[in-house]
């Protein structure tokens, strides 16, 4: 999997730019504020359909322009594909071989990228939420099923939090609808946690060997996924929800999750 070329139009500081990449190593050198990071951002958007710098589309479009376009030719499983992202005031549109793709899950995965920026040091120093976000992002690239389950869980979580707020405002106790939402979320969590643990185990096997080599066999590295759930079965997760019903209602949000 590799990117052969990229073409930018009205993206950031590029009115127009076209680059043919070397098949091996490419190094970009230039003064500050010339667009080196913008070019990396464009490649990232072509891969993930979103920016790693901003959620505001207008920031990515040239001043006084109506849209920005990122087009790239990629090679995936010995097939040449045209990927394209169009950004405008109406939102984002993704295309594969000039066919519009409506679902992000159907677009992501044809060009996998690994981005490292200085802020990534917070993966070690910062909140566990950042590490979970990284795992979710990488799993979504390689597993459309994981992306589907994770997005569905997020929608249910939002709905559950809204309902908890309603119960609180009306001074009501947990009811059947809250139970149904909790059951549906628990079912998804079993699959999500299983995939996360498998991913971290695979990452651990690879990283341990690499670190052993870098450390000249003097130190070892071990990565482990930890969760507050003692029982990660469907019944165990559901019981955890049930135990916290009154607390969740009082706080108007789901206190335990993934």
C-alpha cells in the first residue's frame, strides 16, 4: 500500500500543487510556514477523511475560495485507485475512482498512514482517553466491523446520556428504556473490548521485539490493556451499568464505559 501522487487545489496555502512521490523515501525541506505540514495534513485527510489539525473545514480552504480538493493516486493490493476529498461550506465529499462514497467506513482503509507529531508524546504522558482514541483510530482503518460497532456505541452513548438528563430533570428512576439502551451498549462493548485487547497483544508482540533490539537486550517493553471491568462478559458489563443507574441519573451522564 503506497501513495504514488497527490494533487491539491485551494487547500490551505496551496492554490495548486502536484507531486509525484518517490517509491521509497520522500523528505520535504523548506522554511517555516511554507506548507510542509499542510502537505502531510492533505495526505492524512486523503487516508482518514478528516484532518489531524482541525475540525473546521473553512480553515482548510484557501482564502476567498469556495472549495478545496485533494486528489491522490494510491496503490493497494497491486491495484491503482484514485482517492479524492472535496471540502466546501456544505461539508466533505469522498470519492473512490470518481464514485462518491457516502459512508466513512466504506472509504477508510484504502490508504493507511502512520502520523507522528510532537503532540503524540502525550500518548505516554497524557490521559488514557488519548491512548484509547489511537487504538480506535487504528482499528477502524483495518476493520470496518469495528468502526461500525464503535460508531453505533457512540450514538447509543449520546442517546443514553440525553435520557439520563431527562430522568434527572423529571425526578424519575431507572426504567425499561434505560435498561434497553444499557443492554445494547453492553453487547457492543464485549466486541469492542475484545478487539482492543487483541490489537494491544499484537502491538505488544511487535513492539517488544523492536525495543529489545533498540535497547541492546538490556531492557524490555511490555504493553497491556487495562479496563475497570473485572468481568468483561455481556452479563458483567450489564450488571455494572445496573449498579450505577442511580449514580448516572444523578450526574446526568454515563459514568462507566469504554
